C-alpha cells in the first residue's frame, strides 16, 4: 500500500519533470527560432494525455509548466464537492479487532502524521466492573450533524455531498474550536512542524488526502477521500489483517470487508449484529457503525 | 454631595488637570512597562516561529491559558457598561467621578481581549480569512463582531463626554508640546462651552448608554457560548450566558475598585474619589457577588446531584480531585469570604476593600481557568496512545509570558489614557458643584 503510494508520487514527479522539461525545450526552441527567422513557427507536435484521459496533440511552443495555482484550484474544487450520489459509511466489527494497529500505521503514513497524531486511534475500552476490555478503533465519525462544521468560523471544515467531513488546511486559521466541539476527540492539531515538512514543501495541497500537512492547522480523518475517488477502499480498511472494517455506500446498501473483500448488505449487517453508533444520544448522527464486542 | 469640602471651580480645575502631564515618574513607569512588554513579546516571536508547540497545549486540552485569559479580559471589560450605562441611566449621581475610569478600564480590557484571541490562533497570518470567509453559524464570528462593536462604542462613550475636558486641557494647560496641543485641538472639535453643545453631548451619551447595554451583555454571553454551544459535558450548560455575565460584574467591580485606589493615591484625588465612593462601590460589589454566588450554586449543585456520566468525572475532579484545591480556594477564598467581609462597613474603607478586590480579581482569573481547562481533561473518549504531555495541561513559560504581556499592554493603554486626559470628568464635577451651590 505504501509502496503503491510511493509509486504514484514518483509517477507524479516524473510527469511534472516531463512537463517542465518540455516547457524548457519549448522555451529554448522559441528563443532559437526567434533568433533565426520568424517563419519557422510550426515546430514539433507533442502528444499529451489530459486529465480526463484524452490523447491530444499540442504544438510544442504552446507548452508551459503546469501552473500550481490552477492545480490547487482544481484539487480544491473536486475536494469540496465530493462524489455525487454516494453516502459513505464504515462498519467496525469490535469482535474482530485484536489491536494489530496496521490501520493506524497505514493512516499515519498516508497522511504524513507524527506518531502522536491519530486520524484513527485504537482505544482500549475497559469495563471497570467486569475487569474485561476490548479494542475500539475510532476514526472521525463523519457525522450527518457535525458539531465541528457548525462552529468553524471560516468554512475550513465542511461536509460534502457524499457524507465526508473534510478539512481544508489552506483555509484553517487554527482556532481549534472544532477540536473543542468534537465529542469524539477525533481531531488532531499540527502543534509543531509536520512530519517531513521539508520533503513535501513544494507539493500541491491535495484537500482529499489532506497533505502536505501544515503547521498551525487542524487535521483529521478524511475517510481516505482520495482513495474513494479511485474506487478503492480507505487506507485503514485495506490495511487491516483481521477483517474488522467494512466500508461502502449506504445508498447502494452495500459494504465491503477490507480484509476478505466480501461484500455484504449494509442494512442486514447492521440489523443482524445489533449495530450501534457512538454516543447516539448527542444527536450527531455518525456515519461509522459499530458491531458490539464479545463480552 | 460629591465634594465634601467646598472648592472653587478654579481649584477643581487645577486639581483634576494636574495629572495631565508627562512626569518623570510616568516616563519611568512607561519605560518599565515597554521593556517588560518587549521581553514578553520575544516569547510570542518564539511561538510564531515554532508554532503552538511552545505552549503546554495538546490535542485534548487545546484551549488553555490564552482562552482563559481572553474570557477574563472580556469579563472585566463589562464594568464600563455597568457603571456608566446602568448606573448612569438610573441617574445615580455618585458615579460621576468614577465613570471615566470605568470606561478606560473597559477600553483597555476589551481591546487587549481582541489581541489575546489572536495569540491563541495557530495561523495568525490568516486572520483575514475570518473576514473573507466568515460564516454566521460560528460563535467565533459573533464574538469577533461583538468585541469590535463593544470597543467602538466604549471608545465613543469615553470620548464624547471627554470633549469639553479636552477643550479645557487645551485652554488651561501650559507648556504643552506642539503635537499634543494639536491633538487636543483636533479632538475637541471646536468645543466652545455652549449650552446646545452640552445638550448634544447629553443626547449622544444617552443613546450610547442605551446601545451599550445589549452589546455588553451579548459580548459576554457570546463568549460563554464558545463553550456552551459544544456538546462537552460541563460546558453544555444553558445558564452559561447569565453565569458569565454575573461573574463579569464581580471581576469588573474588583478591577475598578483597584483602579480607583491607584488613581486616588497616584493623582492625589482624595477629595474627589472619597471614602463614600468606596463604600458605595462596596455595596454594589456585595450585590453582584450575591448574584454570582447564586449562579455558582446552580451551576454546580444541579449536575452534582445527578452525577450523569461524563459530567461526573469532571465534577468530581473539581470537588475532590486534582483541581479541588484551586476550585475551593477560588469559590471560598475568592468569592464567599470577600462577599461576607464586604457586608461590614469597616471593610468598605478604601484600603481594606482594595485588598479584598485584589484577592477577588486574582480568584476571578483562576475561575476562568477552572471553567476552560479541567473540562477538556475529561473528554468522552479515553485519552490513549498520546504522549504524557497531552494528558494534563500545564502552561509553559512562553504561555505565561504572553499572558503577562496582555496585562502589561492593558496597563500601558490605561496609563496612557489616564495621563493624556483627566481621569475625572472636570465639567461634570463642576456641574454637580454648581447644582449644589444653587440649591
């Protein structure tokens, strides 16, 4: 998984390098042609793949490096809108969790987090009377009535049409009102310089992956919105070795187990196992369901 | 009634204008303040450079000293409204010589409160986002709007009754620098002591006095809503608005009594701010403390009776746990005992009441800390897999220094205003005297 991530960033890098290189060639050839004669305008044509997978031919003199502002605007727009017609849900089977913590590692790698920063945190829930305990992975609950979104003064954190609550760390002013308002303690803050900040300094901000992280801003679980766009399961879900997580679309009423890849009906899974949501009495309407632990 | 021994108008003018100068002592005092401010601001520079990691804050207690201090400053600023407006509209005469002091405090506290909230931001460089992308749903936006409004109206309420005195300063004071004279000239707006001008002042002051009451109540109610609008056990309380406003008057009364004592001593105003004023302020203090005690009982006994899960952990930590020492010290030492003491005449003499006020003001500050911090140490979800530092909050040197900076800045504003203009409304005191002589 992290291997794949590396690959894709390498691919990104190569793409950018290529475009920049072409840009440089174009610029120098333009210079050269300017020197020799004005008529040799028709230079080489270059084949390029557009963002919606169309092969196009462009005059090489027309090439210029990709503007990072445009990149940003594009990433922002798609990140804020979300995937139409979807309503993402997660089901966590507490019986299966053995505290392997692969989900936590996968998440922290993907989102460039320090070890103390958790978008997903496996908590040991102790029962004081019986002396027993069980493990409970806790992500952002992606509430349908999200208290964090209500209190945000600048619309940095927002709810998308597909039910995901995201944070825009280019908008966030770091007031931490959302941290105070979240009853699930789901949010974490970049108190210091983010992990590997130097390395990721020049990357364009991807609102769905929420990287690169920025000092002085809030960060949170994004339900791996970037992976969902590609039709893949979230990082944590596919990293789990124990079949704890189901993930899917409530509109389709189907969820897929990240380990077994078995797809089941959401409503049946919830009904048959007496699923519950965390602190239902608060009225936050979470999108994360829990199947009760064995006690 | 105001002035015990009869004084002529020119003596009053001389007495009250004598403080308007840049004496050696004042320059020393300002120098000291500015040097300490610069030292403290060095820590803010560190915070800007290294982020909020220089504070003791963590993902669980993410609001600490700064927000507690902000609540305290907003609270104390409400005194301006209580004295000038409420008492003024009730036509209570003895407040005349202290009304301007109340306004100076209100301006100082409210202005600095606005800055404190910026020190708490992770990204102060994005402050403009609040104006560009502000959302009306967010209590922070309400708070910013109302703090700005309150500062603006307080400034007007300070400035408008000051106009005749600025003109007087320009007329009577000798040896002013050219620059200062120009300031007086511009700010006095061609004041000529005409009856219709006085009428205008009365009219405008009255409008502002009415306006500022809902705004002052809103400013602190909205501040309380920063907490009450969340789902956290302990903050999720419907009496937070009035509870905060009542507490604000206690802190404000303590602040103004201290200020009265300081100005009376430093500016030699014993004939104007008399024992009677301290006595009356003491009585007002008793009244507001009583209201606050009542709200405290409500705020604690109601949830403590039920001990609902979530609230129970927080309450027990306050009543018997690791916050209990501070809690009981604040409630008993900082509220109950002062309240009982002030019931006695002797305790309302200037020196004792000033000392009591210092205790109350310090306790009021810690009370804000107790409202803001301990609740965050007990979230609904267990705190696990995080460094020890996140479990309990203890402020760092940087945080303390930046908080001290806010007090220094407050003192700078108050001292500067108190020396630039007379702290006691000269024309109003003269008027009072005129009435007395006529009757």
